[in-house]
């Protein structure tokens, strides 16, 4: 689907997209908000998801739990409109800059999937490290939006 990876020089300095997918056919994707540069989520794409993202200008990812390509925001209505796609030097990770309007990217209902902060400093009890919520309000109620659909997070 994409240019075959032939040598380091063309991968690192060439003009042709030649992504390196891992053994499971996936490439990691960091997604940030185009207005704030806030990290919204980390996901994965397979070649089909990357192709659909490029063609539709809306983010598509590979769901590792459901084993399928998913169009981000199709159910919630908070689609990620792609502003820019960048690929790193050795073409084995992707950075998406997206516009989510006043929406959210987290299936839990927050704007960002990174809505909690881990405190820094001495650890007295590693089984009871209390995190701090950085986002105080959800953008949507997942129970209403997903109406009984299975939780994408597996324990």
C-alpha cells in the first residue's frame, strides 16, 4: 500500500511515505489538539487506518481490543478533523494534529485521555498512589453516548 522500505537514507531523508509497522501491522500515533498542542490520546493505526485518515482527513485508528478499524468520533459525534500528519525520522511513529472543536477525544468523556496527573516525589505506598484530576468536567456522558456498547478498555 505504501512505499517499500529499502534503505536508511531514503527512509530518513527521502520524500516518499514508507511507514514501518510493527510485527502486528501497527504504528503508534500521538494525537494533539491543533489549538492548544495538548496531547489528546495515543493510539495505533494499521495501513488501512492510515490510508483512510489521509484520504478522509478524519482520524481512523486500529482498535486493539475490538480488532477493527474505527472512525474516531463516529459514535460520539466528536470526530477528529486532521489538520496535519507528521511522521518521525525513521517513519515508525505518527503525530496527528487535529481539530475536535469543543468536543472530546476520550471515551470516558473528557477532552483528553490524559486527564489525570501522577504526583511526583517519594513513594510511601506504591499500591496507593493517588492521582490528581486535571480535567474537572466531562464533555459528554459516556453512558448516554455509547448506550450499552461494550467498554473499549479491557482489564
